[in-house]
C-alpha cells in the first residue's frame, strides 16, 4: 500500500520541489494551498503524514494543528511544520500545539526527506 | 553631603588634575599647607578672597569650585544608580563623586544616556518586528522564496538523471524565484532602512498618518480658519502615500473639523486661560466630553499652557490615533498596557474617569489621564453599540502619592508580578 502525504503550502515552487522529492521516494503527494479548509482536506484524504506551512491564507498552520489534534481520528497523525519563523518560542508553541516536528525555512531537501522518513517510521512503530 | 559643602573636594580634585602640590598651592595663596588640607577635606568652609585666589591659581572660575558639577550630571548619576536595580550604598554621595571625579562622572552619565537611547531603539524595533504585519509578510516572502530556491537548486545539483521535462520546469522555477527574491529583498531593505526619510519606507498607513500629523504639530490652522477642508489637506499631504493612510487621516481630520466648529479657537483659547476644566467646557460649548478631550489635545501648547498627549482606541483596544507626549510611551504597534484608564473607560461607557498615573520605566513621570468612552453611532435597538474611547494625557507638576503605575506594552515593561501581563518583557535581565 502506497504512502500518502498531504502538503498544505501556499508557495507553488516549494510544492513542486517537495512533490518531486517525495514522489521519487514512493509517496503520493496531495497539495493544498488554502488554510481555511485544510482540516477538511486532511480528514478527507486520511494521509499517513501532513506537511504544514505556518503562515497560510485563510487559517494559520497553528490553528490547523490545534483543530487536527481536537479530532480523535487525527490525534496521532504525524505533522511536519514548515515555517519562516524559527524562534525558540515559535518552536515551543508549535510543539505544545501538537506538531510532531518543526523545520525552519529555508530548509534543505535532505532535512525534509529525513524528517518525513523518521516521522513515518515512528508512526508505524506505535 | 550637600553640594555647597564640597568646595574643598573640588579644589583638591582640580589641584591634583594640575599636578600641583598642596604645599605649592598653599604658598601661592598665602595659607599653611595644613589649613589647605583641612579645606580640601571639607573641614573648613571657604569663601571670599581666599576662594578667589585659589580659583585664580587653579585657573577656574570660583563658581566651578563652589557649585561643582552640573545639577543635570548629578541627577543623571542618581538616575543611573536607581536604574541599576541594585542598592547603591553611596547614593547620597553622587555629588561628591561628581565633584571629585568629574571626568569619570561624565563617562558614567554618558554611558547611562547611551543605554537609555539603546533601550528606546530596542523598544521601537521590537514593536516593529513583533507587530508590524507588513514586515512579517515581507520576511515570510523572502524566506519562502529562499526555501523554494534552495530546494529546487538542490534537486538540480544532486539528482543525477533528471527527466528533461522536470529539469526545464525547475530551471523555470529557479528563474522566477530568483527574480522574486531580488524584488522582495529590495523591498525589505527599503522598508527597514530608517536612514532614508522617504515616506515609502514607512510602509504602514498608521506611520504615514503619524508623519502627516507630526508635520503639522497636530494643529491645522487652515481648518481652524476655514481656509481648507480635510479632504483638501489630505489630498495635498506628501506624507500620505497609501489610500489606507489617506482614509484614516481623513476620518481623524473630519473629527478635528467638527470639534473646531463646536469649539472655535478664539473661544476655547479664552476658556482655557484659567485652567483646564473639561466638564465646564463641555457644558459651555454644549458638547460631549470626548469632543472636549480631543479638542484640548489639538490646541497649540502656547494656548493650552502645557503639553498634552492623546490616544483613541476602538472597542477591541486597537489604537486609532495617538499624539505622543514625552514621558508616556504609546506603543506604535500592537497591544498597549491594559491598565491605562483608556481601557477602564471602555468598560464603563459614558463615565468620565480621571486617574493619576505614572508609567514604569526610566523616565517615570506623573500624568493626569482623563478618559471617556462614547458610542460611535447613534444607539439603536437593533444592534449593540460600538464604543470608542479617548484619553487625554496631561503632565503633572506635582507627584501624586497615590498615582497608579501603568506600562507601555508588556514586551518593554519592567513591572514584575503584574496581573495584567500578557507576555514576558524583553527588557528583563534575561534578555
């Protein structure tokens, strides 16, 4: 069974790059750019992992992660958060809200791939 | 020790500065070295001809020896000691220190002033970085574009066999993103570059509006005299670049015109000659207190007889207008201190509040704040009223003992154990 990631990101060329990287690793990538209905998109897709930008039109990544963690079925879904705000307090707030891993822009492809592999492996062990 | 009893210390300091032996000075002014020693240790008072002679030998004015360091220098030293936050046992000896070691005292006072300037810079930059939506969006744009470029370039460099279709697409993306990055970086640098005075660098409508009001010193003679309408002034204002700034400025100027028509300059100038009594002014001019408070803040200082600051907010607490006043910090962006009487007035619409306040910080000055909230529109049964509040800020000559301590905004407030605190201060010792 294929691995499935939902990517919530409003920067088209980041979407393109991540889609390329993960597709080559065997992932199916669904991308979505609007924060306002992101939770519905994720619920409908029922993915193995979510990559979530912090600053999104419609609804922030922080609000989205809180909504996800309020959903019983999505409580343990691995979420990798990408953000331009890399201060310690932003990381702390994100972790408190339930983000599985936090990565600041600009990130390297290797970092993204490592994080995705780790989060997926951890989720499968649990 | 009182300053005028330190003449001896200053004589000693000056003599040592000139590398003149005590005996030599004593000989030149025709007294014994032991008597000069008593004078230099402030054990004998000195004045008259002897003081003049000693001053002549030491090549200073006699007043330099009797009055010593400037009052402002001593005041700055005391302020430095208080701001250090630690008990200084020798606090009472600040003038002796300034008298004996004027050079070092100047260094300390200069450093203290420099710290104060830097703290103010931190406050402004912190406000801007934390709350400026334009800046946050610009930074996000730059970093997101950089992330896209890094990721795309990495794919092109590290992927051995890349299909031509993907390769062409990534080359195109790289080209687009590098152009975007150049543009957004330039915009960001322009925005941050405070050295330029161009209005483009201000970037947010409130700053444009503030620059406009500051350039007129918050008083518009052309409106007072009916020579120009608010719309004409706004249209001609070089400071107002954006439509948003022009709209905000026009709203405020329309209020200004209405206030000026209700309370013409000549009449209110006469009315405030005997003092500032907002209640009486409201009755005399048949208007509300909010109008009176706004009008008082718009009067030139020579008419009002004192400085006046003003701040207006809406029901969410968002600051709509601010006329700064020295000693009472009004944050440019973001939330203010909830302890301000302005916000207490919002909780009790139409109830005038008069509070004596002192703001935490380096230049803690006392102010009388007069605040009132009023419904923005005619009350209607069909919907809840929308309130706005205004607060006039008047400096106090006397220090009230029961003044209420308030802050500016949490990030730059040093108050500890404050029930109203929302977030830690960056001016705390840990910063």
